């Protein structure tokens, strides 16, 4: 039996009462601390702190770094300025997705790419196989712990923890590379995966515990709770944020998954561009849609979706929405059945139950007054 990997924070939270850890892609990670509903609600209403140190960090440097990233990713890296991050994807030549990731521009010749944990080895091999010119690629994942502080009180908590004003004032997808916090130099970005305001903190692995304790102490008056993978999944689902392996895969293109905004078909050539151009010109064969159950039942991943006797697709993610208290799902279906209001059926354990295609995201935070 393969021993599970643990993050630098494992010893900090492993003894907390109520914690339940699971095998997540070879990592022993908390699925919950005090309960998924409680943690979900805390992030929507106050704040939650996630250990996502299993994510991978690659450092891309050299005079050809920008050109290389333009070649292997779908978004336009040339639009980035120092201190700015960008959501993007890497595609295979057939348009399927290698992974979705964040790219951080630290300097014109210095970038950081943050990839999904289960794809670290695959992504690194893929990127390395496409290196050209003056570019160096380093897998620095073991050097970093990653904490995600998410929720409407996130900025208040960072303020109480001693973060500088320029960090608190960061716009979305901007970052400060070296922020002093709890005796460590921390890269703090205004990014997240919950649909709420928040920050992600890239911390030297040996200082992760200090930063965790500092944030939890500062957040106590604001209702901060440690949060696990269960709440992370329900939060991202309500906000219609894709999960690799469910909404994105080597057989699902970014256009089908509804993240075409991050695919710049008018930029210079990139891997997968030709296939995506052809797909767009011919109209999409499938689309990712939201569905709501009419009959009583919860749509789960891989449940078949039907229109009459025709199987038109399958559920990618589904649950009872903790915020909305409605039985909702995301489903990849034939494009002819993707219009809101379309009636469909979901096969739940051999029984066809009625559902309806609805608009997404299911949840969107209100702007601050």
C-alpha cells in the first residue's frame, strides 16, 4: 500500500477535534473539520481557511519565458504585467485539456505556474517536452505551502494579522510577491476557488505553521474556521468553477466546458488552437449546462442525462446546494438540449427523474455597497 503524502500543515490540524481526512489523489487531506455545511456557510458569510498545499508550483524563467507560456497555454500571457495573475489552460493538439492553471508574472523573465495536485507530474512532463529557446522550468512544489483565506471577512482578517495596506488593496488577480507575515515572506494574491472574495498565500514550507496560527488567531473575532475539501467543492460548484477530471479533461475542451473566455483564438499559435478553431467554426457539439431537479433526487457525477429515450450526456458534478437548498448539477449535454428551460431526465440508480436546464452560475456574490 502506497503511503499517502502530507502537506507541511498536516501536523497542525491533524489533532483538531472532528477532522476527517481522506485520500485525495495520493494526499492525506481534510475533507472536513467541523462539517461541510458549517464550513461552507462560514466561507459564504465570514471566512474559511483552507490548506491547499498539495497544489503544484512551477517556476518558468529566462528570456523566452513569455513566448514559451504563450505556446503552451490558451490565454494571452503577453497581457500580463508584473504582479498580475491569469487563469488559463493547457491543451492537447486535439483541444482536450491537459490542465487548468494560474500563471503569475513576477517579472518579464520570471513566472510561476500553479497546477492541480493530481496533474503535477503529468503537467511538468508536458511542459518540459515543449521547452524551446532560453527557458528554464523548475518544479518548486515542495518549497511552498499554499493557504487559501476565503470569504467576505478575508481582508479584515489579513489586516488583523498585520498585512500591509498594499496587499489589502489588491484588485482581483493581482498579487504582492514578498509580503512580510508571521515572520515569513509570503506571496499573497487576490484569487480563490470559492466564488467569494479572498486571498491565496504562497508560504515557504517551513513557515507554514506560523502563518496558519497567525491567521487563525487574527480571524477568531471574525468567525474564521478551518475548512476542508468538502466545502471547497460545494463552494466552487455553486459558483460554476470547473474541476479538472469532471468539467475539464483530455476529452472535454475549454469551449465545451464554457471557459472559452480564457481561450484567445486571435493570439499567435498555441497547442490545440487549430482544433479549437475548427470546433468553434462547426458549432459546439456539447455544452456544459446547469440543471435543477424537479423530481426528488440528487444528481451525482457520471449519472446519465436523457431527453426522451435519447441519452444526451451526463452529470459532471451535482449536490444539494448548501447555500440555495436546491438539488443542482452541472452536466455536459448535446448542444441541442442546452437552452435554459429544456426539460431533461437524470437516471438516478436506474430511475429516470425529471430535471430542467437552468442558467449558471447558481450562486454569485453581491457587489459590496
